[in-house]
C-alpha cells in the first residue's frame, strides 16, 4: 500500500466499522453518506458530487493498454501525494487487495462496481472520513467524488470545485473550448458533473406514487436509480436522483435543476408520510412498521433484500416517532454492516449465501439491540 502526503500507511481494512472516542466507547464510522445529519436528512440521506476528468496524452480508459494504464495510474498517484491539496488523501492500490476488500469499498460507495471488477491497473484515493474519494482508471481517468450528509448541494459542490481546481494545477486535464471537459462517454462531456442525492422514499413507495415521482424527475432530464447507482435496483426504498445532462448547462444551472426536483420530491414524500399516518391508512402503516420489527426480532434468516426492506420500515418508524428503543444511527449501521462484504469481513471468514443470511439475522438484532 502507498501512503498519503504525510507518509501515513494505509490499508483497506482501515475502513473499519467502529472506532472509539476518548472515553473508549465504540463509535460507528459510516462515511458521509450514512452520517444522518444535514438539511432534510430524514429523507435526503446524502449528496454526492462526481466529476469526470481525463488527462491529455492518454487514450480513454477503455482503450488503454495495460502498460499505459499502469503509467497513468502511477503518474496520478504521484501527483495526488504531493502536498497542497485541500483534502488529505490515502492511496488504495486496488490491484493488491482481494475481492472482499474491494466489495467493502463498493458497499461504502467509495468505488464503483466497475472499478472493483476492472482488470486495468487502478487505484483509489480516499480521505479519512470517507467524504472524498477519487477513482483512478475507471471509465474516465479520474472520477472525483465528494459526499455531504443530507441535502447539501452547495457545500458538496464548493468542496468538489476546490479539489478540482487544485488537481488542474498539477494534472494536464483534457479540455476543449467548444465542448468543455473531454470524457469517455458523451453523456459526461461538458461540465463532467454528475450531481446526485440519495433519498429514502418509503412513503412514495408504500402509497404507490413512486412511479409518478420517477416520471416527474425524468421529464426534467433527471435520472432515478437504485441504491448503488446506474444499473442497480431500488432496494430498501432508497433512490438516487441525479442530472442526466452535462453539456450545454453550467454547474450552477445543474445544481438549480437538481435542487428544484429533489426539493419537490422531498416535499411530496413528507406529505405522503403524513397521509399514511392519518385516518384509515394509519393502522395499515403502523402494522407494516411493526411487522418489520417483528421480523427483525424473530427471523433466523434474512436475505439482503428482506433486511433492507425491514430496515427501511424501521427508519420510517423512527423518523415519524412511532418507534423507539434504538436510533436512526443504529439503523444506518445495520444497513451497512449487513451488506455481504461487510458481513463477511465482520465474521472474519468467507460465507456462502445461506451462511450470510443466518449471520445477517443475528447481526441486525445485535446492532439494534433487539432481544429475542
């Protein structure tokens, strides 16, 4: 493993599920996307800014020969390790860690599934609180990601812009006066900006309004995807809403587009939640929440999909003050640790699917402190 600019050694296992505060009490380190703070964090889990950038003098990543890809990776890593960046980053050589550790990074949203499974020489640079991650040799030479908890579009963009400006001072970024930033896929050309907000929308799903909400977003050229982005399903009532157009609109216009659409969806979700807890709908809603709790309490086997569904219902119950005994932070912790990669690393052994389902049922109870 390489270190960061102050020669700190780094290993992928440093992305631990727990740390400790000064009192020695365990403290969950879940990254910005699960911090549970910030504006509208009851619905908006986190905001992500992703910038696609490429270097002059190299083919786009899909066309890079292995040796050229290795040279590019090493060149970028060398420049990232020089002092002066606004973020202090540690380097992860993704070729030298195993599949399980790469899957953990995917589950933490620090790298993409595509980068995890790529055969190209590749790397990632990640800051200590997992709010910044740079992927090297993904679909583009650089994919910079900045995360902020809650609906924090302006704050996430300001941090990403500072990092982008600093990198442009030390890397030959491919830019065209006519088309803007040059990218591997034309859909990213222009600003190269993909601005997304992860939303928890059980109200719209349970009221069967989610398709209408998705159609509204798509009509104004926003994409609606699942928990892990492009190509993933919306498990646990979690959706990512992001801009589709990067060419012909500047960054501020893209931010305004996403702000308007996400603001409408958040308001809609709040209205639907309120309706679900009034009148005849209330009993059915409470029954669904408490059935999820009963499943967590008694289940001996929990699949990933079933676990996410139950945790989604519990999160809604906590946010709407109809459940107590544990916190949203506990649910967030269970959400992450019950994913297959984390589950196996926590168990310190490889588990087949049936073993994972059994271990998941026990672990979720332990995290939520639910007693049989």
